[in-house]
C-alpha cells in the first residue's frame, strides 16, 4: 500500500534553486530483501549527483543551470556525477559546457539522449567530446554497478520520429551483464523503460529486468521531463525531471522569455520553463538499507501547463507528474 508523506522543509541553493523536492513519495514495493542483502557489498554510503535534459542548445541560461548544479555538488561532494542525456550538442562551441561538467568531478557518467545528435551531429562525436567509453557500458562506484543503456537505436517496428529502442545486440549484452554482475545494480537510461513515453520494446526490457529483480535497486531515466515513479514486477522505475522545462508543443504557445530571447529561440514558446535548475542527489545507504533521492524545487517561468490547458494522450496529471520539481523519495527494505 502506498503511503502519503509530509512535505519537507526546503533550503535555498545558489540564486534561485531549492533543495528538498517538496514531496516525499512512499513506495509500496520498496527494496526487496534479496537486493537489500546485496547492499552489504557496499562499504559505505554512495552518493551520485544527477542532472538530465539540460538542453543547453535551446535554453539561453543553460550554462547557468549547469553551474547551479555543479556549485551545489562541489559543496556536497558526491562520489560521482551523472548526466542522463539531451545535454549539449557535441560541437566545438559547446566544449566549455562539456569541460565544465567533466572537470567538476573525476568520476562521471554520461548517457546519450535523443537530441544530442540533432543538427547533423553523430553518436561518435558525443563519445569523443564527452569522453564516453561506449554508447552503452557499465561502471562500478563504491560497490554499486551502474548499467548505462542507449535507447536511441534503430530497428523498432513502431518507429515514428526519434528512435526509442534498445536493439538486439544491446539486449543480449544487457542479459549477459546482469547475469555476470553480483549486484546491487542501478539501471540508467535516457528514455524510460516503463511509464510514460517508454522505449518501443519496453515490455521486452521489463521482462529481462524482472528476471534479475533480486539484484536491481532501481532504474532511473530522463527524457520525459516528468516527476514520476512507476513500479512493475518488483522494479522501481524513476523518471528524473528536466533541469530546464516541460515541453507543451505548438498548441500551447506562450511567452516565457523576453522578446529578444524568443526572437533568437522561437521554439521556447512551445515550452514551460522552470525558473531555476532542477537536479537531484541519489544516495544509497547500506547501514540504513535505504535508497534516497534528494530533489529540488522550482516554479514556472510564466504560465504553467495547467494554466495553458495542457492535455496529453498519456493522461499525465498537471501538478503531479507535470511539475517544476524533483520529489524527494525514499526506498527502504520491505
């Protein structure tokens, strides 16, 4: 049974952001006892600074949003940094943005987003500029194995628009990797593996992950610009909100930046931006047997999607799934 939780006190970060995502979500299916037992492989708490969907090439204040995130992380000193895609085109003009992220921590993880190869850019350019080892890979931090997936592969029979698919070769690699890893494991992807806007072969991926639910702490993703949690077959799938905005499309045009900015970036009229950067810290604590997400709060820059009358085929709820926040969440042992 899902428990309702109280709103936590918030503290300011930088100029405009707020730590503490406001709402703490209780989770019905928490950490299975088998996974909790594997947390004994972790010597001490592991913390990861997380940001996703910065969209630097769209947002006029993208660098400022990144700086807010990194300034906070420089104070809290996590064990690693993770950006989950739709970050910045792999172009020379964006090298300062990439260098700022990569230079902020010796241990960092990148995930490929669907928009990172817009404007004629390639996956290989992302790998080179971002210093990624491969489109999909594993990385172990403090005893936790992170499996980084690439949801941008072609081959889906449903493909319409941007690829949102995990191909056969990668699926085989995922199975083998899960078999070999002892755990605990965190699955990371740009596109979600469950819930709204999931990859085209989500059912296939969910079935694979369910077979290894005794090893998997949770799966996290970006892409949707939502604050959402979905639980299926003992796996918690957590959607991490964008650092920058929620996309509403050309049916809900609105003025949210000064005229000179909108003249340069007219597509911003199809967004509802957040006043400040959203990001989170993921903390795995083997002593308390918990996984916590410490989120951030913001507010809408201009009208909210609800005020614009936004409706979506996925039946997302404005103010709940669609909100300028990353909620605090806590997973604990059953």
